[in-house]
C-alpha cells in the first residue's frame, strides 16, 4: 500500500504565491508520473500539472507560465509552486502518484486533497 499526503494549501490574496508538497510513502517499488489535479466548486476535476520520472512536464492551459511542478525522486515527493494566483485557482488540489509494483502492475494513488483559496 502506498500513502500520499499533501500539504501547503491555504488562503492567499490574488497575485500571491503558494507552494504545495506531496509525499508518497509505504510499500513503494517504482513511481512513474506524479501530478496534481484540482476541483473547483461546481466544476469537474481538471489537470493542473504532471511530471514524469525523467523530469518531463505537462501543464493545464490555465496555469501555464504561472505554476511550476518539480519532484525529488529520493524523497518520493512532488512540489507545485504556484505564482500569480487568481481567484479562479481556488479549489481542492489533489496529488496523485502512478506506481508500479514488483510485478509491473500499475496503480494510481491519490491524496486526500488540500484546499487552496485565492481571495482578497
């Protein structure tokens, strides 16, 4: 079993910054992609950013140029640096980890989510 825990959410004013962290622990064999999705009130969950084990990244159109995803493979941790935050960035941010076990079976593990609120 792999456990995924996010931290770093909170309340920030428009134009401000936040840094989210997400750590995976437990019976880890191999981690491929790590990423962040978010869900705003009344909206569907959407991709924010994803990073491959080799460092390749992909971002949702609404956050390109403002958010940066990074990871520390030694710590099984992924980060999301969010700059120039806007009220429409408000939502619950969920971290996920795509894991391969020793038999090469893939499984996605999700964190419990962390609230980000952008408001003056």
